[in-house]
C-alpha cells in the first residue's frame, strides 16, 4: 500500500484543492484506503463529492499498519449540495490517525448534519487529537458513532471544540478505561 508524504513549510504550505479552487463540493478529497500518510503544513479544502466511503476532505479507512499523521495543517470548507447527506472534514473508519496543531474550519453547510471530525467508538483509541482548533464548522463537535470501546480511550480538550457528540450509546466493556480529560464536554443525543 502507498504512502502520501506532503510536508510543506509555514511559508510554503502544500494545498490539496479542486480544479476550480473556489468553493466546496468540487472534488472527492483525499482517501487513505489502507495506505498511510503524513501531511504537515498542508491545507485540504473544497471537497464534498462522494469518495466511495463518504463525503469528506480526508477519509482514513483501514489504515491499521502505520498511520495517517496530520500536523500543523488546515482541513476546511467541505460541503455537498445535498443537505440531507453528512459531510466531514476528517472521517475515520478502522484507522490509526494522529492530528495535532491543525485547524478545522468552515466544514459543512447549515443543515446541522455535518461535523469536522467523525470517529466510531471502536476507533477512539486509534485516534489522537491534540492542540487542534475548531472554528466556523456547521457543528464544532467531534461526532462519535455509538458502539463499544475496543481499548482504553482518551478524549482531550481542543480549542473551539464544543464537545464530543455521541450519536448513540457508548459502551465501556469490563477491563476498558474511558477517560474524558478535564475541560472535555461529552454530549449525548436524545435517547442516548
């Protein structure tokens, strides 16, 4: 499987964008399907077309050998024209992802069904978020899909993040520790 090495500098960032480069829903974004990547001083923007998994700027699926690392970057301006479909800045499924010092901005439209980050409960232990900022997203929340934790998991506070939203029940099995750190808000939907 391949590896994307996109390491820019603060003065010369690497930009992944659409051909038109002027608004969301113009391409399918980056899809890591088992492959790994490192994005540093990179911007990923203007996605929203389906990528075979979802609609997102960055999708990490089945990245179990290695990781996708996003550092000192920007994930912004994803949206589709279909307000009934969800859009995500970063969508994680069965993958190891490390995100630090990254801005999630203006992801989603005003439908209320869009989030800057999506993580299934079973992947919470594989995703590390630290020192990130959230601003102007349809929901400044991380969406955690319900289910059972499969290993110890920690939720960390992030600048501008309203909270971690549970889409349905989260189960913490015997022998597993779930740790929301000080300053974290965990939000359950009605009936969760």
